[in-house]
């Protein structure tokens, strides 16, 4: 940040060339660099200014995924920046510690711009997060990990249009923080991994190849109430989770790696035996609760997700920039009931995301959500046939998008708008 003029962050979308494969320059997009973006750190209570610049040769927007921000600054498709244009967004950070992210959102080009490399992270800190005893030494025991699959052509370039899949573009090559064949060096100690599924469409189920468990400490929008022992966690596009892996408990003589559901390696670790810490994490991290009142509120918004490929709908409609689908009062909690209607093929999971808010999952098919989902969320996977109830409250006014975070579904119209009045 440039602290001379208050807390100002300059964020520039630009084109670049990145050496992803040794000796080869791949044409990429990035924020303040050639590929991906910086971590923006903001603190609860601070008034911050994002000065956004578009140095691309096409229009873009700057969307803050998970940030509680007035609609005019949300960076949805309405807030387009033409090439060369600069816009400032000023707001007071009014949400708890969490790992958020940012990416473009121009109508019709979101999926392609993200695919080419536009994505960065936002860390929100607060008084609580600094006193939990969590590993927080960036790049030493606290790592951002952005998982993206990509398809390179023969020249090792991204040719998005050639590989675009209307049900979500996937690739055969895994990049972690934009790196091919990554390896992460960690100490024999407790390490915090901030996982972001930044892929256009692929889901990941993260687990350790050793079969050991780890602790989940956070969901999209804040800490879980307690570090929770789990052996795997699934993230659909847009979702985040923070986990603590205690490498001092793992057998360093074997190769340790984060793997996916199908056992493919996502991230191998290298253990630095010399590096240790004696971090003691607090037992209580948060005071998240779905209240009885929230559980008993009537459903006031019903959404039905349906379709595949180019024929994807929310309540039988496709996105129209000039249509407001719902209104909601600022500061009022409403229950959104979202049903993912199966089709003849069975249907697919849609990661459902709402801008400008963190919501609570009240129930999944009438049941309490698993512990991994008992925390603030902005994106939730809804499986085919499932009905999910969310308690949704907006603290700011303005127009916000809600959509499937399979970016090609979003692009194909699986998106609507709620105006907060
Ligand atoms: Cu990551 Cu419209 O969102
Ligand atoms: Cu978003
Ligand atoms: Cu979808």
C-alpha cells in the first residue's frame, strides 16, 4: 500500500509474458505483474482505497469476491473500465478476518480473463485473527495456494477460445500460484495453507497422500469456531478454506503431498528438518452461530438452478444486465432457498455465489451442514437435486450479482441481480 495518501492500493490489470515452461514465454494477464496478482492486506476498521487501472487492450472490471462493499464498488459487470481507464473504490473494511480474492467480471469475458491469469488474493485481518496463535509468517509458515488447471497449446500458450467448454473449461496441467510442477518447502512444524480454487470449473478434494488428517480453521469468510480435524476437503470454483497441517507429526522420510480425490498430486512438500516452531493455536477461533430466529425465518427468495452448457438458467431466465431479479432491504436477513434441479442426464454441481456479502448455510436438504460449512460463506456447492437454505444479509446498498461460479455457466447466463435498497 501507498500509505502517504491514506491506505491506497494501486491495482493494475495488464498483459505480460511469463516463463511458466522453462525457456518459453507464455502470454498471460496479471495484476501489477505478468501473471496472477499480489496479496492485498486490509484490516477491519480501516478505510482503504483501491485505485484500479486497466492497462489491457480490452474492457475489464475489478471484482472483490467475498468483500462486503457498496454495490457501486463491487466490480460487477456494471462497473466496466475501458482500456486506459482508472477508477477508485473507497470503503471501510467491515468484516472479520478472512481470505478473499479478486478477479475480473466483464460480461462475456470473465472466464477468459481469469483463465489468462487475472486473479489475486485479499487478506482481511482483525484483532481476533492476530491473537489466535495462528501461523502468520507469509511464505514461511503461512502460504497462499491458488489452484488452477490449464490447457496449453503446442506453443505453450493459452488459447482459451480453442479449449473453451460450455460446461466449464478444464485443463490437463495443474498450476499452483501460476507455477508448473510446484514444490513447497515447509518446516517440521504447523503450517497454514490458504487454499483457493481459482479454476474455471474443476473441483478439488484436497487430502494428504499419507492419509493423515489435518485441521480446517476457516471457510470463505471467516474462521470456524474451532480447529476441526478432517481428512479431506472439497472446494468448488471460487471457494476457499484455510487448513493447518502439522508436519512435525508426519513422517518426513516419505514423500508428503497434497493430492486430489483421484490421487493425482496437487502439491508435493519438501520438509526442512531444521525449521520448527512451537505454535500453540487457540481452541476457540470464532463465535459463528446460525440463530434459532434465522432457522425459523420463512423462505422469501426461491431460486431454481437448471441446465447445462449454453442452456443454463436461474428461475428459467438467463442473465440480463437490464433486469433486476430481486430486491432486498439493507441490513435485513432473508432466507434464500436454492434448488438445483436435475435434468435427464442427472445434472451437475453448481457452485452458487452471491456478491457483496457473507452468508450462513442454514440447511442442506433440511439438515444441518457439515462442520466444514459451519462458517461464513460466499460460495456454496449445490449438488444436483439438493436444496440449500441460506441466511443472507447485505450491509451495503447497490446492485449485486449472484451466479454459478463455473465461469462458463456464469458467462452463459446463469446469473442474476439483486438490488439492495
Ligand atoms: Cu468470484 Cu461474481 O464472482
Ligand atoms: Cu464475487
Ligand atoms: Cu453451474
